[in-house]
C-alpha cells in the first residue's frame, strides 16, 4: 500500500496526516505546543520542533508505506541563519507586529502591500534597527523551509510559501526581480555583504520534486521514517488550506479558522488599488490570490469555553471538552441576529487589518443589551470572524467574484454553526467537507500525492477536482439574509468598539 504524508507545524499543534491511494485520511498524529512571548518577541524554540515532529510521527500507523511527503507550517516570520545554518536570532513568528516602519516603507517602495508579518518586513526592520546579526545572514527562510532543509538538504520552498516572504511574479513563478533590485538599492541594504537573492530559498511550483529524505534528516527523526522518501515543495498553511478545500481555481476561495483566521480568494483580475488589509499571495501552483489574514480567531473563545466548563464542573457536571464546545456553539444559534447588543473584541495579539499593535480581550455591553448566554456566545463567534469581514468587504467593493467559499479548521468542526455565521459575514455560500477538521496537513498530503501521481502536465486544480474531490461529501449553507443583516449591524458596532480596544491597549 502506497500512502502519502502531510506534516503541518501550526500555531497550536504539530500534526501529521497520512492518506491512502483514494485520498482518504488513514491515520494521524499530533503534538500540542504554544508560542512564547520572550524579550518582546513571539517565538517557538526550534528544539521543540523536533520533539513535536517525532511525537506526531510516532502516532502515524503506516510509516514504512509512505511514498511521498511534504512539510507545511505557519507562514511568514523570520528564521535567519549563517553560512553553516546556525540560528542567528530566535525565530520571529507571524504574530509579531513590531515591523511597522519597515512594512510601510517597503509598501511605498514596491507599490505593493507588504504586511508586518512577511519575512522581508522582518529582515528590513532588523536592518533598520542595526541588529548585529544582519551582516552575517547567509540563509533566510520560514519554519516550513527550515524543516524542509533539515530533512532534505534543499533550500527551497513552494511558490505559495515564498509569496509570504517576498512578492511573486506569477508569470515567472519566481520572486519579482524588479522589486528585489529596488530592495538591494536601499541605502541601508547597500552597505551589507549580501544581495537578497543570495538569502532567500529557491521557488518551486506544486508537483515539482523538492528533494528526498536524507540520512541526516532521518536521523533527526530517530529513524521514524525511511531514507529516500520524495518530498513535495514545502508550503504554508494558506496554500495547504486551499488545497484541502479544492479552492485553487479562479472565483473560488477558502477560509481557514483556528488560532488565526484568513481567507484566500483566487483572483480573475488584479485589484485596482493597493490595500494594507489585503495580502497578494499565490496558490501552490502560482496563481494570484487575495488574502485577508487576521491574527486573532479562536484563542479567546477557547479561554471562555474553558472557564464555562470549569463553572459546569463546580456544579457537579463533568462534560468533556468536546461536549462543552458543541453545547455552547449550538446554544449561540438561539441568540439574536445582532447578538442583542453584546460586543466582543477577541484580540490577544495585535491586528494588522485594524492597525492595532497589541491585544486586550474585551466584552462590552450597554444597560439595554440583551445579555444572555446565547447572545454572549454568538458575539464570541462573531468576533472570531469580525476582522476578516472588514477585509472581505473591501474585496466586495472591488467587485471580486466568489462562486464558493470552503471552510476548514477548528471553527467549523461543530456542524452548521460556524458555517452559517461565515456565510452571513461574507455574503457567500460556505461549504464544509468531511475533512474540514483535518485542514492543512491533509492539504499537504494531497500536494505530496500530486507530486507522486499527477499525469504529465495535469494542473493542480484538475487533479483536485477530477480525482480527489469528485463526489466528495460535504454540506453547503447559503447566506441567511436576516443573519447577514444582523452581522452587518454587529460589525458597525464592532468598528466603534475598536476605539475602546485602542484605549485599553494604551491604558493597560
């Protein structure tokens, strides 16, 4: 039996998913971890990468049957190494919002939105800050790119992952060389002993071979996988989410909702303007994509679920974590379409879309608010997607056509609830498949299968539509007009609430 393996290093879990020849999940393993805020930087220790990978892989059942595999991870961030691949400064994740000056200057220089979390923003901010390690950088990569290199010896990433490091020329399937030249010409960069092209990983499209598991890589995994497994190009969680949801063709999109939330919509035409709220990235095949990325999604909701579960146990009940989630999600359906006036800002971290540099979770109501459990929890769930809606409304103003959105990630595990609210927020039908909860690692496994099984020049979108998802079970929910109007009312109040959030950040 030939199987394919997808690994994803997400924000809260390292997960491995193995699929069979019919593209069905066969076995999986995971490891829970969390970012740390150290010395003003959100980071993860690289030692824990290998602890987590080994723990997740040990749970996969058919490791000797793996015929192809690939690694994906949270996009963006900053991993800088010297010529011998020694880490020069702790890993800086996508969560960091301390690159504002660099991002703003590069956006103006390129006439192209460079968000704070992009690798090039982190690099240039380090240059502007005069950080001593900058002159010693020989390799710059992402978390997925790092793991891929350590396992294969290949310093390259998939084009979707690369598009979160530096702008991509979709026609050339490579970094935009004109923009690279502008970067190298910056006065602060000219004094450095490298050119940007020397640092960045190579760019590979989906289906291109990206190396094999080396003896050194297998040793890092303590023999859990056999030497010689072919690798698909390393991808980011955005690209694997698009793959997992069959959303790589024009006029399709997906929403990934977990620790962070982001939407990806494949464009037919370029946007008329540059928007700070919209990233322009690519599919794993290199097609242009409008991405709305928000740092905050379910973390604050998870905290409230834990507190409410604790309250239930205080009264002698003993619900499992899954039951608490399900009951609260379903209870929210009884809430008013506008949450009865209850407002929630769920920011634990800063938020680039709304230009807030740090987070202070808030629950706000007036004396007239209908404060019930249903309204409170509905407001919690609306808050998970409120910032995303602000970005999606910009795409609507650009007349971007969306025939379908597919949802995946933890927010969609409870049937109907998150799906209904997302359809109302985006005013588009939202589909969830049976694999919705598998998300990115499943998508990475599919990209590995595409490498192994594609027929000549078969396009990724055709492979997914005609082979993987043909006849796939799923459910689609159309936007409810009453719920959509209620969400619009909520979002108007939410935008006023952001003034309170800014004041809280300043005061606390």
